C-alpha cells in the first residue's frame, strides 16, 4: 500500500474519531440544568429594583430557573433600621414573559416567611386591604416590636402575577406604629 493510500484511509478514521468525541462531549454536557437555589449578594441600592431609602441595605439573588429553564425568577430585598423603625421590603419578579408567580399561602404565612424574625411573628390581625395590598398587623415577640406587613401583587399573567412585593415596618422596641404611619409606608413607590 502506498503512502497516499494510507493517508486516504486515515482521513475517514480521523473524521469518525472526531465525530465520536464530539458526540460524547455533547452527551456529557447535556441540557443546561435548572438553577434552583437562590443565593443572595449585596448590591448598591441604586442598582436595585426596590426604591430603597437612606439607611437600608440591599441584596439580590441570582436568576433561578425551573426544569426546562422556561420559568426564570429573581428576588430583591432592602432592609435596615431607619428613624421610623425596622423596614424590610421584598420583591420577587419573573425574568421573562413566560414566567409568573402565584400566592398559595396566606398573607400571614407570606409575612412570616419573608421576615427576618418570622418564627417570632405572632398575633396577626385579620387581613385588611389598603392601596391595592393585603396587610396585617403583628407582634415580633423576640424584639418586642409592634409591626405591620403588606403583600401586593402585580398585573395578572398566565394564571398568576408578573411580580409579588412584600413590606414590613416595625416600630422601635416598646413603641407602637403611629396612626396612618403604615398607610404612608404602603403608599410609597417601592418598585422601580
């Protein structure tokens, strides 16, 4: 066999080897897996989707996806102690037009879940409605604080909502929220 014949026979074998390698690489890589865990990162409040006032600290999560990577979501938060007391704002948004959020839990369950001292949040009042939000007053028994919290939803989308926001305002220990103070808190333009 001449050198030319050996080179000609080697080309299809090399091509087959390359294709086999690429096939194995694609099978091993597989489809992108869903990122299902929210991880919080500190951010400059000026870059937040929450219009945070002075004295608040801001955080954002990575984008979390559902199986098949169709649903994509991100969470934002702003919190801290201000002259009003303890403030906590939470915003949860889909990252594409196919995604939506639902509210399967009660307002009290949602507030306990988002609040830093959720296990100490007790004595919730019946849910009331104000300014397009559901709200309830409660007591933080750990910090001995009088608090109120709200949950507001965005526009309807595919059987859910295009965002969900929560807010909590707690008076300084030993004090009560002033009349109208929580209504002003709900009315603020928190979402950018």
